[in-house]
C-alpha cells in the first residue's frame, strides 16, 4: 500500500490532539480531586476546631463548677452528705443495744443466762434471723443512758423506787411497755404514763411485738402458724389413731386433774371447777386442793400421761388473747386440755386439739361431753391428730425487737402511746363467763 504525504502528516497531528485532550481531562480530574480533598480537610479542621472549643467550654464550666469561690455551699452539702452516708453505713453495722430497766418478777436477767448477752447469744441461743444486738440489765453498759436504742419496762411490777424512770431520753430512743400478765395484774397507775411508751410487747396479738408463751409450727415448712390473728389450719382427718396414747389408755383411769395455787381469781375458774366436780371426778393438786405432788420434778406431768384423760387449763382472767403456759404444758402431755379463758383459741391452737369450756352452755353439759369422750376412745384419740403436722416451739420476742431496731423504715417511723391505759385496759377483759356455773 502506498501512503501520500498528507496521510503521513495528519496521523501525528491527530495523536497530538488526542494527547492534549487527554491531558486536559486528567488535569481537570486532578483539580476536582484536589478540591474535594481540601474540602474534606477543611471539614475535619472545622469539626476539630468545634470539638476543641466545646471541650474548652466544658473545661471552663467544670473549673467554674468546682471552684470553691463559686460553689462553697454545694461543696459543703456534698461533704455533709458524704459524712451522713458514712455514718449511716457505720450505724447499720453496729449492734443495737437494749436495756432491761427493772426486773422481771425478781429476775434481773428476764430469764436469760447472763446479765449481758450479745450477737452470739442472739444467733446461737435465741436463733434470731437478725442477731446484731446487745441485751443487758447493766445501766453502765454504755457511757450514757440516752445511747441505748431501746429500754424495756416490765409493767407488771413497780419500777425502782429510786430513779423510777430514766432522767433523760434521746429523741429516737424506744421505751417498751412489756408484760405477760393480764391488765388486772398491772402494778401501775397507767393514767400517769401517757406519751411515755413507743412500743408494746405483750401476749396480745395487736402488740407491736407479740410475746407468746409458745408458738405452733408447721412441721413440714417450719412456719410459725400461731398465734396469729388469721390462721390457716390443715383439715382435721375423719379418724385418727395415736399409738402412744392408745398404749397409755388402759392406765388412764382418772377423769380430770388440775394443778393450781391461785385460788380466788377474776375469772372465777375455781367456781367452774367446783361445778364440774358435781358431775365428774376432778383431782385438784396444790394449795387449792387436797392433793400434792413434787412441783420441781416431772412426777406431776407424768401423772397426766399415765392416769388422767383431761387436764383443766383454766386462766385466772378472761381477757383477749390471754393464753398462758397452762395450755401449752398440757399439750406436751398425752392428755386433752380443757381450756377456760377469754381468747379465741382458733388463733392459738389447731382445731379439735382442745376442749373450750365456753363452747358449752353450762358445767353439766361440759361434763357430759367429757364423759362421752372418756367412754369412746376412738373419739378421744382424734384430739391428738395435730401432732403429725404441727409442733410446739418457742420464739423469743427479743428477735423481733432486734429486727425492728435494725429496720430503716421502722426507725424512721415515729409513734407514742398517748393513752397507754386505754390501750391496755379498755374493753379487753370481761368478768362474766359465757358458760354458766
């Protein structure tokens, strides 16, 4: 093929033009790319500048907010809050202190083993859930009487003649009205003691701290079922055979026994016993009867197991919730208790475990039912069904008191019995029994 001169000249020119145009495109692309990078850098610089300014602003605010010359009140409050928190934390760990102000029927220790007991005793002996407490009859246990968290006053006997009550008292100190006797045995003019007590500790179920002689526990759950205002008992089985009682049945040839030394009472229980004696045999041991047995031995209790079918657990007063050891001691034996008192016994013991005299119109009707049970051993045995499901136990009221003294909501609560006489004596006891005798 032959090339002309024009062909040979035009080809390089085209190549050069293409190169120039390509370079121009490349240059424009490079400029655009460079401009984009510069814009990004500017954005970053602006962002960094803003962050730096904002950080400096925050730093200035922090310096101003912490500068003592601007915030002396806030710094003071923060320090006080810190001190209060540390004090609260330390206070929550310290043992609470409880003082016996007077004796419990000539027992200065109120039945405890020593004059002063501490957290170990609460945990190991009393088996309290909350055990961080000290209990003492020593008024010098703390440097000042105001430092005790609670002071217990046994109101069933007079307070000491000298310094009958503490000479000074802290605002948060709890004064506890404590006793196990009914209102008729209170040795105080309570009208003079208004606005004195903060807490009550007694047998009554509406006390701040209930102080029962015994409690009924569910064997399966370990829960304390009674005494309580509302109780939920298991269903009484249709029939029941208690082997231990059956084995003793042949020797139970005597009808009823009563151990008593207080012969004239507000409840007139002695007259009820005399009325029953007109219909059944009742053996009375002690100062009020003509029989005796060694009080300090187990012989009296063993007599109930081996010779008697019934035991009279008669209270000296007909008062709300007043149920004493007379009932629980009998329940520990293989004998049916016959109770006479002012309590609703369904709040204290399982159904069909005792015979309540107040369920009968008169002494003759009650005696007739006792004779029926004495000649129908299968019915007699049903009164012991509860032993398969429940047991008698003891829980110290000091556990409850110790727990309350460690409770923040309780300690923040403020209460005072303005009229302790009305609370303790008003509409609590009656002088006439429902059963006629």
